C-alpha cells in the first residue's frame, strides 16, 4: 500500500503544471523555470529508477503497473 501511495504522489508532483502556469501568468519567470526543472527532474528520476529496477529484477513489468491499472 505504501508503494502505491508513493507512486501516486510522485505522479501527482510530476504532472502538476499548475505552479508553472501560475508563475508564468503572474510574470514570475524564475519560479516558472524552477517548477519546470523540478518536474523534469522527478520524471527523469522515475525513469532511471524504473530502468534500474527492471534490470536488477529481470522483470518486464512496469514498476508503476499498479498506478497505470487504477
């Protein structure tokens, strides 16, 4: 259950473009860039983790399959 909650939280953080859009709308380009970088880093970290996990376990199933199924 904890893994599923963590995956959901990571997905929510990576997908939250509200901060970037809000910052741009307010003319705060610095914050918009920081939020965009944070989103990209989270997505990259998730991809790296999944790649390593699949190589170590030999599994062909996505790490995030529980999240995708729901």
